[in-house]
C-alpha cells in the first residue's frame, strides 16, 4: 500500500509509438512535457485512470544513440529512474521492425532492475504482424502483449494486466490539511517552509534547484494539523532540464495531487512569468484550493500592480487570495496557515439540496435567463454532486441554449454567495423537460 499515486513508466526506443500509447492511456488528459533536445526528448507525465484507480503515467523519452550521450548511458538513465520512481514498467517494442539490438540491450538492464516489467508489442494492427509477436519472447521479459496504440487495440487488456502490479493507494492516517508548497525554483519555497515550521527543516540555498525531492513536515495551528510538502522547483518546459530536475518536477506534481491546498509561491523580485501562470492553471484544473504567496515583500513591492499582473497572466487569480510575505524576515507568514485553513474548509463544503435550490432561485430571480430564439429557458432545481472541489448539477430545459455569458453569471453568483475565494468550482447543466 502507498500514500501516493503509484507510477507506471513507459520505456522504449524512439518511434516505437510511446507517445501514442501514452495519449491513449491518458485519454487526452493534460500532460506536463519536457521537450528539451537531446537523447531523452519529449519526456512527459500525467495522471491516468483505469479500473477505478489512478496512477501517474510517465513517458521517459525515446531511447536513441547520440554523439554526446551514448545509447548505453541513455537507457541507464531511464532504467535508473524506473528503479527510483516507478512501481512498474511497460517496455514498448515495435512489431514492424522486429527485435532491435537496442531492445535487447535495454531488456537486459530492465531485467536487472527487479521491477515488474510488462512487455508490449506495438503496431500489431494486422494478422500478419500478430504472428510476429512471439519472436519477442526472446527478450526474456515474459509474455508479449500485442497492442496498436494508434487504433487502441489491445490497450485495455494491457492495462488490465498492468493494474495488479501497481500498489493500491492508501488513505493516509493523517487528519488535517495537506499543503503543497510549489512554484518555480529559487522563489523562496524552502525558506517559507522553514518559517512556517520555525525550524531549519529544508535545505536553503540561492542556487536554483537545491530542493530535488518533496519532503513532509507536520505543524499545528490552534487545533488543526497541517502537513507541509516542500516540493522541488518547477522549471519552464522550454528550458533544458537535467534528468534529475525533470523527475523531481514529477515528484512535485505527484505531491500536489495529494494536497488539499496548494500554496503557489511567486518571486516578488520580478513580475509573474508564463511558468507562474502555467503552475496556477495546473493546480486550479486539478481542483485544489489555491493561495498565492508573493515572496520578498521586503523589496518594497507595488502590491496593486503585482495583483493586476497576476490576473493579467491568469484571469482566475481574481478569485484567489493573494498574500505578500517575506520568508526572510517572517513578515506576513503568520497569516498563511489561517488562510489555508479557511480555503480547505470552503473546498470541503457540503450543502443540502434545499440550500442549493434556494441559491439557484435567488440568482435566477435577480437575473432571469435569456430566451434565445424566443424559447424560454427554465431552471428546475440544483444539487451538489461532489465535494473538494464543490460541484453542482443544475437542471434546465435546454442546456445547449444557455449563452456563455449567462453561464459565467451563474458561476460568479454561486462563487460570490458561497464565498469560494481560492476554491475551484464546477457547474454542470443537464437537460430536463419538466
């Protein structure tokens, strides 16, 4: 059992179809991509679901020889990652080309890793190629599973076979609020954790990328326990990353996946960057509570201009609390845990159907729905269908005729009435005739 999402790594040569398999398993979910040039390229990861379970899927990049980075070193890196980070490996080969010497070399190293390895033979989309699958038994990795990632053939059977090799996620015994401290490298995350803990729990160094892993610390405020996760710095995807940086980024997002609230730390010494907006967008889409902490307030930041800049980069920031702190001097740090606690309570709210209906009635009365094409739109009732983040189902005669601006009005009204500052919210419209 594990207290984190299990990890499945996809390893293989270039052009065997790893990206196609990755996309098919993820079902189009957003991935974090490192497309740095070099031997290991287009590395990416995302959270996938199968059989009612979630796991982190990692495409480790194509194995290919290079002038400055020989093939042997490239595959050793990927296998080393698999040993350190993954719970199981899918080794993908190509039925169209048959067994390649690079496949044999990689298979030898993967066997030595001791990890569960599932051999998948891609591009099996004809009967003739199905007959070729058996030759891959020579790799010594067990039964070859034929798939066609491009057409989705055999992928479900492959995942059914893989699932038992992934440890099931255990609900942590921790009772309280889990906080992931995330942000770009060198914005002061570790210093902020030290202030919150009032102890030197994390290594602090001005060199970007000092924190390579995610570490947990338990602190208390009043009667509430908080689990602080200090994560590795998240670099821009267009910047070349060392392998260790890429995989520490994976750990950071994997940690954020289990958090209730993400404290996104921004550097007050400079205005928000594109990567800051991408990080905010990612955690918002994940449904986490969000608090923006602008660090280095001791540098005399223009707060009003800073908030405007954040909103310009990431418009939903208008619905997120922004705090200005100094990890160096401690200014403002004492307000972080109380604010996080409020955000966590908002995110976990549960309303009765009667209260949701009263809210719907109020907002519809204040601004009646339009009548597009002369067809009267009527809202019947609403109910909360999910917590953390709160999601509401609204029944209406013609959801397809509700204009976008009225949808925004409904969302903004619900958010304002429920005081959901810092919390994503979902409104789903469903058709009902009467």
